[in-house]
């Protein structure tokens, strides 16, 4: 019965969108597909800046703000499915892609404003692109180093020690560190920091978290240390990245 209700609501919304011509063309979406398939997260950031006024267009084509939110939710949920399949074709493991899709759909359904949906939409595209990039890089390394990279990627919001990463690859800490550095050209700690800064960039654009919350979630010892690391990597403060990039 619930499935019938959901289908009925989707069909009604689709019919209403047909009447209004509320569709984003393939050519408008194609830059997102290309960025995700190639793992180009920076291109997604550029698209976020270029399309900043899009929520206004959504509002203007609807009769009320609530109708605009409903339409944008529907469009963003459709995009989640599309981005998911593009990411899988780009090399992302399918079950990981499905999990990310479902998490974003759940957040989109709870969003109550056009800007919230906008940032979720672009945060989702960025997340998929960054993970495709990771999958492409990951494929160049030995199975042991790939295990270490995957463990780090899956535990960015948890405390990570070199011993934990080594254990995940069933290696001694000394050998794991040496192998990782030899294949990647950077230390394991540097890789962990790079991945956390990458996740922080996505979270900053999603606009759901304060800088203090991001710092805590990504296991930085303090907001000031997080800001210092972010500035060293990106050449600007987290706040400036959030507002200007």
C-alpha cells in the first residue's frame, strides 16, 4: 500500500512537471555527468558557483514556495539515481554508490528550503566525483595498498592510527608505512589528512555543518588546528572556501 502511495505521488508530480515543462535538459546535466565520470570534483565546485541562481529559477516556475521545494526535491532525487549510475560506470563500487545515493535521498526528502536542496544536490555530485577519483587512483596500486586506502576512506570520521590501517591490510606497521609511501609517494598520515580535507570541502559546501562540527566529525583536535590544516592545503580558511569558492 505504501509503495502504491509513493508511486501515485511521483506520477502526479511528474504529470505536473510535464504540464509546466519543468525539466532540466540533458545538455544542462551533462557537465555534472562528465565531472562525476572523470572523478573531477573541482569541476563540480565550479558548477556549484555557475548555477548558484538555479533555486530562484525553480521558485519562479512554481505557484508557491512549497511547490517549488517539492519539485526541487523530486529533481534532486532523480539526480541521485542518475549520478549513482554514472559513478558506477566511472569505476565506483556499486554497493558503495547505492549507499551514498540512499543517504542523500534521505537528506533531500527532509530538506525544507531551496538552498538546502541546492547544497545537497551539489554536495552529492561532489561526493560521487571525489569517490570516483579515489576509485581510479586506487586501481593503480597493489592490493595491500588498496586495502589501506579503502580502510582510510571508510573511516574518515573515526579515529585512525597507523596500526589500525596496517592491521586492515594484515601487515606490520613498519612494512605498511614503507609500502604505502613507496607506492603513493606520500606518507600514510599525509594521505589521511588529504582525504579529511577533501571530505571537509564537501561538508562545507553542503552547508549543513558548522566549522566546529566539521572539525570534530573529522577527528581534528580543535577547530583552530582544522583551520590551520585547511589553509595549508587550500590556501584559504574554511569559511572563505564556504562563501567564496
